[in-house]
C-alpha cells in the first residue's frame, strides 16, 4: 500500500518518538491522537482552530496528553484546502505558519480504503462531515473496524440512534467509543442536566431548560448545512419511530411528580417572553443518557423538557408563518428541493450558504437556563410532591461555530485523557453517558462554556 498523504509529517513524529518521546499511542502504533475529518468544511475549519489551540496548550504543559504534545492531523479531499485551513488557524493563533508536525491526510467519505487508512493512524477521529444521515456511517464503520474512537456534532436523532443499533456491540468488542452530539447539540443540555443533578442536595427528578440566543447589531446567521439536516430529519421522522421500535428501548420510569407538558407555544413569566418547544435533538439525547444511567448505573432518571425563548408576539407570528411553510414543503420531494436550494428565503434570512460573518459570531452568545425540582435528602421521591428546587445555567459564545468546536474538542480531550472515568466498555454513547464521570464540565468552564448555579436549593 502506498504511503498515506501526510506520511512525511507522520515520519517526523515517529522519529521523535523513537528518540525517547514514546507514548501509549506510539505503543499502539497510532501516529496521531486526533484527526479532524472534514477539516476544510465550514464547521471543520473552526474545529481545526480549536484543536490547534488545544495543541498549543498541551505544549505549554496544560494537559497530560503525549507528555506535553498533542499529535494531530487534518483530513479531507483537497490538500490545498487543508493546508489553507491550517494556515488560517495558525494566523488566528498569532503564528506565521502551522507546525510541521501536523499531518495532512487525503481522505474521501466515498472511499472506504482512505477512511480505513485514516482510522488506523489515530486514536480519535473528530468527524465534521454532514449531514450525517448521508455521510456519517462510513466514518463510524471505518473507526470501529480499525480501532479508533469517533466523535461527531450531529443533531440528527435517526443517525445517532441508528449508529447505536448497528455498531454498539462491535464498538464494545473493539474497546472504542463512538460519541455523537458533541457540539452545541447536545453537550450544554445533556451535561447541564447532569450538572444540575450533581448540585442538588437530594434527588433531582425533573428539569426544564430554556435556551436564549443573544445577537449583536449584525444579527445571527447559521450555515445552511444545519438547515439541510433539519429538512431531511423532519422528512424522515416516521422512520425514526420504526428505528426505535427495532432497538426495543426499555421504558424510562417516571420518578417523582410527572413533569407537566407545555403547549408548543407558551408565555414564560420567568423570562417575560414567549417560548416554544425546542425541535432539536436535546430531548432525545438527554433521554438516552438518562436511560443509560438508570439501567447501567442504577441512578434515578431525570425527566426533561427543552424549550427556546422567542421574544414578543411579533417573533411568534413570524416563526409560525415560516414554520408552517417549512412543515408543508418538507413532506414533498419538490418541497425539500426548494427548501435546500433557497435556505435564506425560506428561513427568513436566518440560514445562508455563506454562514455567519466573524462580526456576527463575535456578537452572538447563548444562555441555557435549567429549572430543576426534586426531593430533599431523606425524602422519598416515590411519594409526595417535590420539595426542593434549583436553577442552574450554561452560558457561552456563539453556539454553532465557537461553542460547538469548543465542546467537540474538549469532549475529545476528555475521551483521550480521562480514560479511567469513561464507561468500562466501549460502545456508542450519548455525551452524558460517556462523560458523566469525567472532567468535561471543568474543561468547558476553562474554555468559556460556563456552568454555574443561579439559585441554590430551597425547601
């Protein structure tokens, strides 16, 4: 087999390790700790920047990886684009050029051989190639078959749960971890529920989260890749139900008072705004985590509801109009073609092919507020009403292209460094299931995705 792209960089790393810098990775024959696949894509470029930042921190002694060295590579179809992304990341970090030790691998999601070659060289693949329902499985398969762990930032429940059905047992046999939803979907929600649970002195039984996104004068924009994922996800909703029946999930028991269901649109006196049910993957991801924690670790499951604050009545009317048009068109093939071809028009300018500008990203932030209730120590959660409440918060920078890379990379570092705290068996996991005992929340706090208690429990 010919030497893979980036072999020169790989050789330099191997020579240095032979000279005395060996690690567990070297012993396992892996030249890299992390490979960013899809590095030249819109989101991938920001993930590359974040990995470069983590590598600089490791070199400065701020981590245990590789004795002060994070060995990583970028992978994609175009060597020129990959090098341009590395150059951009170096300049953003105030360097004249990327380090020579960073590998460049040519790899195509449609070429199983190239995916296998990539997976064999690394401990972990950060997969940035979506929509995952179309392009995700070959990467998962290559990683599982070739002994590499894999993290993605998918907000697509059908993909996430489909990978669990097909690859969980094989990943367990291989001792590798496949962890989906490690971006803004759904690290803040999933880890936020666990944080709220850990801060309550007693038994947490129910949580509602409210997401608020604040924009600057330039407004908020999202790249249309997220829009496409939503279009195809809603179009295929019936198959998700079939998939779940096939998996045969055990029902998660309701402990404590049952969480009341809210209407799709409602007014929140706490925020003095109208709110809607959050349509993303947070609810399904949190439920998967709670099911795992209950069945595998015998922990009390937490009920969860996810919502988004909208603002005034005008925002509600605008959203209802856009939403009804979206739901109508997504049912038909011609409608889906229109939606994916003209994202800016059908989303009211929110989703665009260009994505956000740097000014828009710099001016945007998010806050996710968690209202939890439960039972104080000594109180039986199976009887009586909840007698304790708590409010926590996760806040951070722009969700899609600043917070998401931070979450993905810190999840990756937790997987590589906090090995003793991971589930004992490999497998396909949600973030909370994989990282509940790791230092992920501490890592996120240090990188500006901050978890805090707003009001302490009061009986």
